[in-house]
């Protein structure tokens, strides 16, 4: 039935092959962080066991192999997202650091009193707080694209919001509602207004094909740990001439051409933005994750998740009806595999607790999107999210556990 | 669902379903204090009236949260209403030691382990609050149970340091 052979895929994920209190573990929290296949773990082990040394500058063969592994991963990322050059791929600690890099190296020289930037109400705190911190310091205005009742961007006043703005920083897919935003339209409108565009692609890059060149944005940020890679590595893609024109972010070793007592000369791209020893094994792991994703095929992954989301929405409705309120678009093709919901009047924390006793892992809380929570008038939602290793059995387990939660609190 | 019954005792569900002292008081004369659980977004707002003799004459609870945070707040309000501030503080300390002695044993969050040895001497009967004892088996939920108590302590601190409330 499914586009993917999930049973076969699951064999690659040792962590999923476990029982909790005798029950099959059902992992539905990949929007927070995915699991990783053996192929990723062994690529990292292989580096540590045979080819590890610090990257760059080393003359011995071990160091050369480590550098090749690290730079090879950069090439894999560049190809995976359709970057024009490896110079456009900067490794960071995570998406949060990637966005902070843009805030400091592009924002600081370009924003000041009287300026404005545009965010959306769908944003993760990672794409809000760095801008608020900078706004306190530099005194620019932050404008907000509102959200409709079904969790999609309300673009009615987009051109007014963008008028005179210097930057549009917006998500490509909400980590709360799964809403996919119309990136093409947003980029076109921002270009028209002369604003730069940063896309927070944390939730879309792991789940659908990405072509940053076709997207036309100026910056794209995402994290390795949500796409089968290890934690500790993220990516900032930026247009080369723009990155080139920006001052460095962090200072230290690895980002300079020359240092004297008088000052320093920054390295070229991408080293300029990679101060200090980078996440070497993590980059290699991310490269292996990309190989794995490409073997399966991003379009197949997307198709699988749309099918699974449709199944989940249908089953929740059939089995729980009005007891469940799902946030976000009702059309599966308009969203990613992220389902935020409320179960009757049971608080998300309590829902997750009961689900944990059924070995179903979901996440309660504000999902680092408090402005959006406020818009929906809730303090917290329960969130289930799917990936390549989930199937309809997992959804059935979710629904069965939700019924238990409903009944438990109906006493 | 073994273990869940320890967490979700009937009396907890009862306080969750029918919270006591729910609402707001006019400020001033009442004092308002709010507490957040940054992990889950839960929020508790306490309105408290303390008279010249240091008696908690009225208390109201507002905000939103899970069954544990809401029932703990409800029970707390019932337990401290009519008590002296000193007794309410002693009760807070007893309650927190019930939560934190265990959380220390199981390696829980040290930030809650601030109950001093004195608390053992001044232990007060916890009554209904005993029902929350099961929470210590679920370390991530301890913060839910202590949220309203921390907010109460904060309210007392604010009252003590603000000259406009004699
Ligand atoms: C949409 C979105 N943006 C940003 C982030 C931040 O990612 P990280 O914590 O890996 O920096 C997340 C992850 O939680 C996310 O879902």
C-alpha cells in the first residue's frame, strides 16, 4: 500500500527495535529530532575508528582522510539541496546557530532604526528570538504575517507588510501545524519589495526535495538531527556573493588567512564562517544520512508521508470524532507529517503521559512557537509527527492510546 | 497502565475537574504573582490577600495547565486559605520536601531540592496534598506539581519587599 517498504527501512533503525514495558515502541516525535539508521552510525564509527584527525592543515594521511570526509559531506549537502557551489554551504551547530549567524553577520551591518523585518506567526522561537535580541540592540521594527484559523499564512496584507522591509524570515513548513508555506510566492513578493529572504527549512528539508537555487531565497537554514543525521550539525546555505560580502560570525582558528598583532584577515568561503574545530564526525554522519535519504528518494518520502498523514487525519476523525481537534490544514497535501492536536479537555501533558504508558512517544508543549499557541488560544498541544520508519500500525497505536487517555480522564 | 494510578489519584482528578478558589481578586488590595513552566507553557496566576495580622484571608487561582499543576494549585489554595503566612510557608516547605527528597534520590532536578533540614522538624500534615506523592515517580512532572508553590513563595517574597502593602 505504502510508497515505502517501511518494514525493510525499520531494520536499519536499531533504536526502534525495542519494547517498553513489553509494548512495541511507537516513535512519533521526528519533528523534534529523528532517529538515525545504522548506515549513519557506522559512517561515524568508521571515521572515528580509522580516519579521524582534525580537518584542514594536517599533512599526514589521517588528517587528509578526515578532511576529505568533512569536505565530501559538504559536497553531498550542496548536491542534495541544489546549491550552486560548496562555498554556499556553511556548517553550523544547528539551524538555530545558522539563523543567529545571519542575524549577526547580515543583520547587524544592514539593520538599524527606521528599518523593518518581517516574520510570520508560524515561526519557531529559533527564527524569532535572534531577531528580537537584535531589534532591542539596533532598534528596527519587527512585523508579523498573521495566520488563518487553519494555520496557514494569511497573505492578504503581504505587500503592505513587506513595503520598506529589508528582510523576510519565514518557515517553509511549520513544526506545529505542518503547514507548508508558499515559498515561491513569498520570495517573489520579497524580491519585489527589495527585501532579502531567509527560509527556516528545518521541517521541509528532511521530508521533501529541496532546490535552493530554484527557491530563489538568500539564506536557507536547517538541522542535521531532523533528517536522520546526528545532533550537533546544521547547515546555512546562502547566496555566494551575499555570504562573501558579510563579515565573519565567530572568530578563532580556521576562519582566517592571516593574523598579526594589528589584526586579522578573514578566510574565504565557507571557512570564514566556520571558526574553531568543526563537527567533523557529525558532518560525515550527515553525509551518510543524505546518501540514505537519496537511496529511498525524497519524492517517495514525501508521498509516503502525505499518505500516512491522510490516514492519520481520517482515522482520528473516524475513531475519535469531535474529541480531537487537529490544528493546521485539513488537506494532507498542504501539510507535512506533523499533527498537533487537543484531546477533549485533557491537557497535552496528561495525554503524553498516558501515551507513554502505551509506549507511544509524542510531544506535549508549546513546541517553541508560543506566538502561534497564543493565536490558537492554547497553552500547549500534543504533537505526533511521522517519518520514513512510521506506518499505519503506528497511527493505529496512537489512536488506540488516545482512546485510553480519553476514557481515563472521563472518569 | 501500571503506575498511572499512582500519578492520577482520584482526588487529583477531582481537584482538576472542580478546582477550588478559581478566579481573580481585585489588585490592589490583593497581590498578584504569576509563574511559568517554560517547558510546557503552563501558567499559574495567584491572587492573594494578606491582612495586617499576617493571615491569608483570601486566595484565587487563575491560569492554565495540566491535571498535576492545576490540582496542586487548587489543593494549595484550599490548604493555605485562612492560615498565617508563616504556616503557609512551612506547608510549602513540607510539600516541596515531599517532592524533592524523592527527586534527589532518583537524581531529579536539583533546583527543587532546596528544602532544608529544618523542614523536617516543622512538618505539617499535608492532608489531601499527600495524593501528589506519586508524582515523584514521574520526575518530569515534579515541576508541574511545584509550580503553584513556587509562585506562592514568590508572592510572599514580593509582599515582604513591597512597601505599598502593609
Ligand atoms: C521550524 C524549526 N525551526 C528551527 C528549529 C530549531 O532547530 P535546532 O534546535 O536544531 O536548532 C526547529 C527545531 O525544533 C524547527 O522545527
